């Protein structure tokens, strides 16, 4: 029995753009799937959609949230996001997992742990884009962020999965960066990559409740002392440490007030807009590198010679740099003729 050839339905970017601008969550989800797609046939439609909604986006604040293992990120985001929705905001939660290309899967667990936010009509939760290079994950997340803003979400929470390269990736695409920690500052810092403490605009000591309250207050003092000796990531801003309990919903208002103060100060100084412009330029250069890398490894001339080049390098019959130059020269010539 012959298999029926799969027919791909044409994608209408105009229809998708209209739905997004009306706040249609189903169409927003479809549109995100489109921009996340690695299929070349989807690329033009995705870019056409982005161009149609680019100028229609709402003013937003993009907040990155990371944390040490066990810091209670999901519970914190659920509590914090619910608090913001009650204040009249529309909140989108995006997860970034730079390692998802290893397992070829999306991060779904955190969505199920954000029980209140996942059913809130003013919230939208999107798992990490599955598979792809680090640059690909970055592009997909940035484009998803633009679509959410066009759909009227004025607060974008971007969560990193685990501790590692994800922090640097997210820091480069947000306005404000929040680090969640627990008590026992010294021990926890051992689990963090060197330099992570220089990234946040606010450190939150979570689980400051019950018998842990006094330890949390002590940890706030320890982190405050530590931060005093570090250069703040945001010029003209003092990075503080605050206690909070996502479980008991304490300290949440103070965190939001700190973010509002940051937004006000950086907009008045011009730093907010300058950072956004700088991030757009960085995105351009990242995308150029990603596109060139993709074109290089898909090039027939390169594919022909690559296996032999790898063999020569493995057997130490040639210098790496000279073979790289030959391969790149072949690639450029094949693109010219």
C-alpha cells in the first residue's frame, strides 16, 4: 500500500498577525511554533509575520530569572506572576534551556508546577524551544518575546533552566536580571559559575519563612556585603539583596517595587533604551554568525571535503588552520560561482 504524500497547508502571515494583535492565545501559540520551526519552508512566513507585528508591540519590561538548584524558581515565578496579573498586568513566561538540543526535547515540567499561572487568563507560559544550537535557542526566544509583546503581554519573564551558559544568554536579552538563592551564601556560590554574581540587578533569598527566616535574613546581609565589592552590571544601579517567600507570598511586593524603581531610573537616564538598542545589534551579529555556520555545513563543496579533512586532522597529517582556510576558501568560491 502506497503512503499518501503529506500536503503542507499554506501559512497565512496576515491571518496570524491579526489573531496575535487581537490577543488570540491559540494563534499566538501557533505563531510561536512557526518561528521556532527549523524547516526552511517556514522561514519566509515566520519573518513576514514578525515584520507585520514588529511596530504593533506594547511597551514591556523583560525580566530574566535564574537560580541555584533548589531555589524554588517555579514556585517563585508562579507567585510573582500571579501577583503581577492581579495588579492588571499581562505576563508571559518563557523558558530558555541551552542544553535542550542534547535531549531534543522541550522543558515541560515547570509549566505543570506553575499551577495558578498556567490557568490564569492574563498569563501565557511557553516551554523552551526544543533542539538546535545555542544561537538558535537565542533567536527563537527573542522572536517569541516579540510575538508575546505584540499580543499585549507587558511583562515577559524569561527563566533559565539550570546554572551555566543560560545566564549569559538571557542577560543579553532582558532589561532586568534577578538571581534566586537560598540561605548559606558561601556554599551556594560553589554551585555557580564564576562571574554569575556580577550579572543580576537583584538577588532574592527565597524560602525566607518559618524556622528559615533568621537564616534568610543573615544570608541577605552576606549577599549584600558580597555585592558591595562587585561592580554592578547596570551602570548607576546598586544591586541589592532582598528576602522573600514564594510559598508564604512575602517580599513579592518589595521585589516588584525594586523592579519599578529600576525601570524608572534607567528610562530617565536613557540606559533602558540604549540597552535595548545594544541588544538588537548583538542579535544582528549573532544571527549573521548562525546563518553563516548553517550555510557552511549545508554546502555541498564543504560536505565533500569535510570527512577527509577530519581524517587528516585525527591522524595529524595536516595543520588545523591550513585545512580550515582551504575549506572556507572552497565555501566562498562555491557561493560566488
